[in-house]
């Protein structure tokens, strides 16, 4: 199973742009603060996705026992 890392990376990219490139303030709310929050949420989301993908891969790797059949007639 492959981790779906696209949305967390997009959220982190948007957060970085807001944090580092935008210098506006809207009604007393700092856009940079919103950018930091989005970046941190994206980073946590990415870590959770990777941990879930790793645990699903481990549980799916259960080997079945080999069964030998006697072919005597």
C-alpha cells in the first residue's frame, strides 16, 4: 500500500507560501500565522500517512504455510 502524500504536501506548500511570501494582515489576523498553522498541520498529516502506510505494509506481509501433497496413486 502506498501512502497518499499529495494532499499533505500541497497543504505544506500553501502554508509555506503564506508564511514566507505574503506580508498582508486581514482584520487583525496575521496571514503568516495561518501559514505556519497550515504547514504544521500538513507536516503532522504527512507523518500520520507514512506511519499508517508502514503499518499496513507490515500486516499485509503474512506468509501462508507451504502445503505439500502426496501424489501417490
